[in-house]
C-alpha cells in the first residue's frame, strides 16, 4: 500500500492534551514565526482565508457591529497561538485576544512581536499554558475559541473539545482548521508539503493524528456543540495562497457553536447522533 | 535541553542574512517612542492629499491613525479668486468619480470648473486631425484649477481630522527602514525624521512627493528618467469673443504641442510645450506679441508641405469611401485677445518611471512613481488611478486585520498599476517623439495614423 508509514506516538504521561514530542518540533522554530517567506509562510497566507472566515461567521450572527472595528467587544481565545500569527489580525479587528501556547519560546516571540504596536499590546495577552491549565480560572469566559492547525497535534482530542466547551460561553463559537486523514492528505499534506516542496518543516505532521471531519463533527456534537459550517481548503504552492474548495479531503475549516443553556440545542440543527447522556432538546425552545 | 536552548538563544546568528539594500539601520531601543501611525503619506499635493482623504473616509480605516506630511503651508479658500490660476489639470470622468467618492467633487463643483465635450487634436504639418467626442451628451472631462482641487481636498481632510492628522510646514528629511522580517529588538516600523527634529513611526509609508521623490530615492528604488528638451509655458488667456468654449484644443507643432483648455466662456488656459529657448522667449516678450504667437501657432499652415497635404488628402478620400462619416470637418479654435498679466510661467518637462512601486512598508503613487509629458493630459489622472487601486487593496487588508505594510497586498497594487501605466506612459513618450519632427516619412506616418484613428470608433473609445 501507499502508506508504508510508521509513526511512533509518544503517550503523554499526564492527563493533558499537550504532546511533548510535538512541542519539541516547534521549539526549534520558535523564532521563525514572523518571517513571512520562511518556514511558516503557508500559515501567514492562510490568514487570507481563515480571518475572513472567522470574521464573517461572527458578523453573520449579529447585527451590532461597526465595519471599522468589526470584532470589537469579542473575547477570543487562540489555542496553540504559536507566534501570534492569527491573534494579531483578530486583535487588529478589535477583539480582545488571549493567546495560549504550551511552548514558552513561542509566547516569548509572540509577546515580542506585539510589543511594538501599542494597540495590539493592549488587546492581546499571551500566556504559556495548555488549555487544561486555564480551564479553572476561565469558565465560560470566551465568546470565541480558535484552534487553527492545532487539533492535529493534540494528544487527547475529546478532552481538548471538552475543555473548549468549558471555557466557552453558551452560544459561543469554536473555529477549527485542521487536516483530514486521507490518502490524499498524506500525499499532499506530508509527502509533498514536507518532503518534496518543503513548505512545511519536515516532521511537523504525523498522518496518524490527522482528524477526519466526520470524526471531529461527531466529537463536537456529542460534547454540546452544533456544527454550522464545514469548508474544504486548498493550498496552491505555486502562488503560495489558499482558497476554499468543496472537498474536505486535505485541509478543512469548521465552525461550531456551543449550545445555549444546559441541555438545550438550537432548534435549527439536525443532530445526526446525539449521545444518550444529553437530555433531549425541548422543541420550540428559543436559544 | 541546553543544546536546544543554545540554538534558540542564538537566534541572532540564525536570523536570515539577507542582502540589505538599504541604509544601515539605526537601532531604535527604548527611547521614548515616536508616535506610531498606521499610514503616513509624504507629500501634500493633489495626489498625496487625495490619498490621505480617501483613506480617512474609508469605513475600514475608522479605527486607524493617518498622517499627511506637507512641506508647504495650508492652502484653502471658500471663494474662488476673480482671476484664474495658471496651473490647471484635465480631470477625467474616472478621477471625478474618485473625488466624489469622498465628497470632494461637490466642493470642486461649487468652486469652479469647466466641463468639456470635445477634444480636437491636429498636426501642424498636415491636415490630419482627430476629434474625440462622446456619443451621449456626457462630459469628456473637466478643466479644473489645481488650487480648486486642493481647496476641495483640504475641506474633506478637515472633515476627518479625528483620523487624519495633517502636518503643514513639515518636510521629511530622513527615513529609516526596518528589516523585512525583523529581528527581535529593532522596531519593525518605518522611522521618519522631520526637518524640525520631530520623529514619527509608521506601518506604511506612502510616497506622494513628486517626481523628485525623496521617499523613492531613500528607498533606493531605481527610476528610469529622461529630461525632455522642453519646457511648458502656461498662462491664462482671454478670448476675443465669448463662445460655448467646451472644446479642448491641441495642435502638434514641430517644436511641441500647444494646447488651449477651456476655463469659461471667455477664458482658456494655455499649455505650450516647446524648447527651453523658445519658452524663455515667450515669457520675455510683451503681451501683444505673445498673443500673436499663440494665434499663429493655432491658425497658421506654414508647416504644411504640398507632398504631405496631397498624401493626406488621398488617404482621407480613401477613408471616406470605406466609411463616409469617418472624416470630420476641422474646426478652428477661438482666437485669443489677451493674456492675464503675471500669469505667464514655465517649468521643465521630463518623463520618469520607477522600476518598483512598492517595497516592504513603502508604496509610491503619483509623480513619485511615474511622470509623463502633459500632451495627453494624463498626469494627475494616473495619480488618481493609483489612489483608487491602492485604497482598494488597503481597505481590504484593513478589513482582514492584515499588517498594512505587508508586501503581499502592496505587490497586488504594483502589478495592477504597472500593467495599466506602463503602456500608457510608453505611448505618451512615443507620441511626444513622433510629433517632434518635420521629417516627411514620420509626418506621413502620424498623419495617416491620426486619420485612421479618427475614423475608427473602437480605437477612439479606448483612448
């Protein structure tokens, strides 16, 4: 078969969604985040589609905003923020952003970079931490969580989603971008991207940890989320730019909304499989 | 591990060693930070002021801080002075649309402007001519005094004073550029030093400081430039008798084109491009002789030769066989009676084109990016076109939360504008050279070319 692939998976000893082997991979690149043409160039150009995706999804859910500062008043948690590539544009759009990343060097880079812009320095706070570590002090604190290019690196995805739910306000939004687990994503996302063209630093991704959208959707729905949007994404290495596409077979983005109050879900959803523990939705309840 | 830490701490060594083309960076450490702007426009002429005003009125820039640096004093008036200014521009409908998008065109209309419906361009060495006219009764363009445009722009800048800070009497004397992917302890912004010692920082510097652009020079952007052996003589003229005066006239003399641009029913503006010596002569002579020269330039046929006239006539009859309406009657421009005293002036002409319009955190617009001969009346319109394009990209970038100085969207602006500008600039330069000769073959070429162009609607519409 095409996939003669042996992945050694380090099992984390603590109950954490952070994988220490993953951390080591990023350690060496901690200072290279902000080189727009360097190792992280594909992430820089991903902003061109993921920022509008987040922005427009949020604007579509409310009528109270100003086009000059569209995300003003929105509290966002950027999980796995790295050097702050996504936190900064969200901050520029007016949001109050908390960026967390388990790697201290990333946080240092991110803090350094935002420090030169007084507006951003105030709007964004970075913290070296895992998601679990902030849950206690941040229950239902955030309007939005973004976990972009993160879930393919976490050790325990279900726990990650549960923590997201805990720190998110009811009806808050969760945005995830990640990589599907298909033959195509192995070829394009690992072989071509890492080994052939080198647009992703080698060893960044392990195909075993890629997450198919069906599974992500199942995990989300069974943990109190309702999935609103799933979009496929495609990277063009020649132009260095991302675009949306129908198929989710390589990269994709997902927008899910946490249900309103305890045990209620939005009447506009179709819930494919609802786990038994969840109390059933009450018909006609406004969310 | 310590090895890993050593690698990470040694990031100074690991930082990409790119060839630095710019002046050495003065390390900006923890001195009291100079005020930081999102955009600084250097140069408060028509193009610079319009750029600042467009951004100031853009909804996505509502939250941003913009500064406009102008070396000269503030210019404004509520009422137009009785006499006309001798510096006028031909404003295309596209430019008028841009100006109305942020409310400046209304002010222009309430001050003073002259729409024109028709343009006649003809050769001194032959009968060939071309007439531009819109089929619908729309205006082809507008002749507006530069002072009027400036007054309108100043008013619209005042309207957004909470977002746009204008620094009058402020000349920028030095620029310090950041490295593209900045290493940790140096400021990522462009540092600007003013003549009075004040300093500013900006995320994006827009150079609108004219054809001798300091921004362009300091950014070490190569400029292809050429000084024409010509100066333009400008003056405000009064016509012998009142007329509708809604035609712009331009005649190509061997020494250079002479143009009469309508200001009112009784006044027109002169733009006469000619050799430096002739220009000085024209300025020195008494007013009556000056007026005589102008009339003679438009009316006299002394440069015709029989050969050319015959060849031209033959071509014209050939065209009329194919396309009966393809030749129009040549009208004669109004005759000039006198010139406004003190309104005569001259300035040297040249062409220029910057090889790059953008760099990291820098963009050039207007004459700083491209300079053309006035014969096509395009100069300021190209600048306004730059503004429309750059503002469009910056607005989208702002709405995406992007770093405004990022080359990604700046390059899109450069590509779009260079694609549009280069062919036009080259064409204007070719026209200038083509019409600077009496040599029969070239005259014949341009005669036939002009006649053919006149007869072909699709070509004319594109122009």
